[in-house]
C-alpha cells in the first residue's frame, strides 16, 4: 500500500481560497518523485470527477474544464507532497477531495481517504 | 470530452450470482479503460486497467472485456464484500472521465 494523506479541507465562503495538501509515505518502495499525481473529487452522494494531474517532475499539468483557471496543482518532491490551490471557490466545488497516484498511464492505483471541502456562506 | 455511460444504474443480485456491468464510451477509447470499486465511506480501488488486466491483489472472479466503445466488468460469483459501486474511467483523452457508476446491491 502507498499511504496518501490529504489535509487542508474545511468550510470556506464562496469566492475565497483554500489549499489542499497530500503527503505520500515513502513506505513500500514508493518513489514519489517518479509518480504522477491526481486530484479527484466526489460531491456528497455523487459520482467521481477527475480534477487535475501533474507529471512526476512537475513539468506539465492537466485540469478539468470545471476548474481550469481557478485551481492549480503543484508538487514538492523534496517533501513528497502534492498541493491543490483552489481559488474563487463556488458552491459546486463542495466535495470530498482525493489525491491519487498515477499508475504510470493515467490509471489511479492508490488513493488517499480524502479531505472534505465545503463552500458555503 | 469523452462521456462514459454505465448501465444499469443499479443491479440487484444475490451472493453467488454473476454480475455483468456495462460501460459505453461516446467515442472510441481503444482498450484504455479502467474499472474501480468503491464501498461506502472508502476511497475507490482500482480493479481492472487496460480493459482486461487485473490490478495487483484483485481476485480472479473479477474480469474485464471489451474494446472501442463497449466494455464489460464481470464478477463471476458475488461475494458479500463485492456489494459496492463500480465506476469505469477512460484515459484516452484529457480530461480523464469517469462513468456515472453502477451500484451492485444485495437482492
């Protein structure tokens, strides 16, 4: 298993910002700096929605249209951490946010337990 | 974006029965499709990738098939722990997309 632990969720007003973090354990031979990382979200009682991806070296990123221009994914390989900076938050961004490791070909083979973001006035 | 449509939305079966879940893509994804299982209160778990390859540690009762636009996840004999929601996901094009899920419930 590859422990991934998300943090940073909470209740925030519409239009404000929040920064999520996901720390990867170095257990089981997992080399964080060799893995692409994703953020996926799930609104309460709803389906999975892919949010963002960053290459292992941070050289490229991809975003869902629903968050493009508002969210930024980044990583710090020296700290085994990936971040999701979320700006201009909307009510529809309310969800459980998971980070997940890329298996190598855009399949997600290890997931954290998620951090809950609630956007409400 | 590639839309994935899963059917049925809910499948009511008894333990020991065979489950057949469908995922249809709005355009061809070749064999670039995965299946995930999600139980209540848990994160998703990768079951199948590249349409038919079982992920590490996944029991042989789970199998995937298909190519192009039509895919199937089969659970040969349902165990009590298999009752969950199943999602398909394509990786052919960005953005990655998931299907709407099929809930396999106990009849």
